[in-house]
C-alpha cells in the first residue's frame, strides 16, 4: 500500500507535534485543489461521495493528524497469522461542506465480512472491528469503538478523520485469501436519526446519560469545592452528549427530512475500499513468548469508579480490566505504592484457594503473574501466615512456573527520579526475599533498578557499579529488570550486563521503560512516531531480554467521576503511564478504550513471534541480519520511520517459513 504520492500537488507541510511525533499538526490546507462543487445546497444522495470526501488508507504506524493531506486511494492488502491482529487506517477528509451547523457533513461507513473462495469468513463485529481515532492533547491516540456493521461519522471542515480497522484472526481460521470491502457513503446530516429510529436500546442509553448526570450531582454534601466543580464538568459533558443524540437532530439541523438511501444509490455513489487479507499457516503461540507485565493502579480504579477496596464492585472492576487487557498479549498486574517505593503487586485479587485464582493463572494468554507479599485485601491473617499459605498452594500448581514476586519498585530513595538507590533499600529487598525463599526456594523475585548503590559503591564508575548489582542481590533476586534509559544508544553495554548473570541458575534479564528514554529512542510517549512505539519490542528482541515490565497503564491524575476529563500526571512526559482510557470519557460504555500506542505494543509483541519463528529455523544471527537487511531496526537511534520495512520483514518470514 504505497501512499507516498501527492496527487493534489500540494506542498508538504512542516512536521510538527510532540516529541518528534508523526505528521503535521496546525497546518492549513487553504487552496487545496478539489472538486468543482462549492458549499451550498448539495444533496449527497445525488452526488458521488468521491466528489465530497477524500478517502485514502494509511498503515497502523501512521499518526493521522487533523491536517493529514489526502493521498490516492489504493486497495488494502494485509498479511496475518492465525491468532494475530492486524490493523490499518482509513482516512476521511471533506472536500466541501454539504451540511450546516458548523459541520462538513456525515458519512456512513459500512463493512462486509471478509470471505474466502472456499466459503470461510471473518465476520464483522467478531473478527473485524472499527474504531474512530480521537485526539488526546491534539495527538491522535484514543480508539473509540464504532457501531457495526453500519456507523456514522461527522466530518468537520478542513479536518482529517481516521478510522482504525482491526482484523483478529482466530486460531482455527483456515489459511487463504479473504476479501471484503468497506463502503463510505456521504449522507444527509440527519441520516443517523432516520436510520436508527430510537428503539429500546437507544432510549436506555439516553436514560443512562441523564441518570448519570443526576447521580453525579446529587451526592455533593460534604464534598470539597474542587470535587463539586469536577462533578459539574462531568455532568455538563453527559448533558451535551445527550443533547447531541439523534433524538434531537431536528433541532440543530436545517437540511429537512431525510430519505433512506436504497442499495442502488449506495452502489452507484459510494467509495468502496477493497480489503484483502492473506491468512497464512502460522499460529502465534497462545502464551506469548515474551512475558510483558504491565501495572494497573487499583487506587486509580477505586477513585474514578467510586468502588470501595474489597467490595463486590471492586472485584468486578478489576476482573473487567484483567480480562480486557489479555487481548493485547500482556500479563497485567494490579499495584499500589507504599512508602519509599515499596509496592504491593498482584495479578489476581482473590487468594490462592479461591476458584478465581486458578481461572486467572491457568489462562494460556497469561505469560507471568505477580503474587502479593501481603494480602491484596486486608484481613485478620498475619502477612507472614498469608504469604506462607499462598506459596504452599501455588507451588502445587502447574502454573507456578509463571509466578514472580515484585517487592520493590526501582530500588532507590523515596524522592522519585531524584536520587539513586541505597544500601537500606537493598537490605529491605534482601530481607523480604529471604523470608519468601524460606517458604519457596524456587520463588522468582523481580527487582527493578537503574543504578548501583550510591552510599556503598563497589566499582570505580556509576555504570560499573550498576553492572555489579547482581553480585550484591544474589541469591535474593532471580529477575534483574533494568531501565533501557541506562543504555542510551550503547547496545554494546548489554554484554556487560548479561555477563554478570547466571542463566544456568535461573537468573533472567528483563528491561523496562519509564519516563525515559526520550526521543528519538523507542518509548510510548504521546506524539512519538508510530514506528518508535512499535520499536520498543524490536529493541527487546535484538538485545536479548527475556521479559519486559511497564510500570503503569492507567496512571492518570486522580478523578472521582468515571467520565471526568483525562489528565496526565504532572512531571511525566505526556502519555507516560497511560495506555488506555475509561470508556465513560467518550460515551456511556463502561468498556475501556485502547490507545493507538497500546495497539502498537501488541503489534510489536506479534513481531517478536515472527522473529522467533525465523530464528528457530535459521538461527538468531540470521534473525538479527534480517532486521538489518530490511532496515527495520538497527539500534535505538536507527530504526525505520516508515512502515514499508515492517512489511518487508513480515513478508520475508512469510515467504521463507510457510509450509
């Protein structure tokens, strides 16, 4: 899918944005050549949609900003293994306005199933989903689900809108070529109202919106002024959303009554985006090869969703987050921080003797799970007795090999990011690990760190001191998890780190990103390039890490209303610690909303499975050579900025590894 051409002959805008990210923001396409149609009384049911709207496709690594310029529309051709998700973006930009009330117009988006010649299908709504890309701080990031098989999108004058198309290929899907189409049709502004006459479901949604407003504003006694203001803002958002529903469309539009478009009109006037997917005979492993453990703050959930710790609603909220995140091939753990960065981490909120424990830990999609050092829900049982019982039960289970204990977050002083670790914290980790290993000598303790002890240096330089940390923590730590920020662009330093480890004794080297490294190195900050997001996992594979940790995926500022505006934490780069959003921020849905960055993390983890397949057949050195030959990833400052090398890597593996 080559979108490098510029058919309009427009001078490319300068690249602006956040941290070197993506396409242009703030550029104006005044004078863009287009249709001869001018704004006025345009009936979209009588004019080809191609005369009203630019439609073109872009890869999943593109950051499609509101001023993204149009390209030629070309058919979409994708490749996917079984148990893989592959995504692409469809961009829409109005050429003229055919509606009033400050909008350019409304388009209908309709999907078909993807079918093979043998009659197999990838069904819309199950395997094929559509989400609208919504800007956060002006940067495209939130992926808000669209109705299927037909949805309606409002276009604004002079702005590009992107639709994120994802195809999930089931494990048992027969290999072959699957074809379908996505049909884009310009409609009158009230078409959504006409096509979706309010039924019970729509009435219930509107009722829920209004009920939420009441629930938000009623319990304000004894609330602080800040909390009252926040609740008022949330109620305003819900009321505005209710007023913009199709029920009231006749009051904010003057285009007159709407006629249903018949099949012939759609066929003759629509833009049809051809979509082809080749499913090949490779199944991504159910259990990810690389354990990628991501933290979920339980206190953020408690505050925003107003659930009490340990209540039925609390368990339900955590259960929803756990199950939703598994689709991204990551292994979630819940967490809360204590004094001096001591952290309580647990993957399952229920104790080991509860049926839910086996359900969670036996799930094949879970590559690793955190066992809490003390109860996730406070009880009368002493922490030591609780830990001993948990370990005794879990050690008898086949899934015990997935277990790890994460006792301390970045061993250091209590002031975040300011000082290196010290001997007191080292001693705390060793004491806790010794107690644990007395019950379970084979327990795996994970320790994150980014420097050596400042108050007892045992090497001439800070980096040498950092490298010697395993000697000091052995045998109290089995998983040594270091920051990628420490390495900078010196990949050769990896050998110094791994040379100190004893893999024959079960020691592992994991890595993490947190705040740093910054641009141009791979990370997941808002506004970084799409390939920069995806390259985090390429770096892990190239450096040889056996696991990855990310400190938080929902760590936005505190709020006490589910629909409250998302605010990133002060002092952190935009997007750091936030990979998904509450669904209530965008609609009445309680389902979490993924970020574009979370989808690219999934893609990176899937790339690892491709590279592992290639290395299993031809050796790791050949896999490294493939990264270099395709130009996909050579180092933390030398990786592709374009999507084509990714397709080249995947295509080469498809051609050389298929049966």
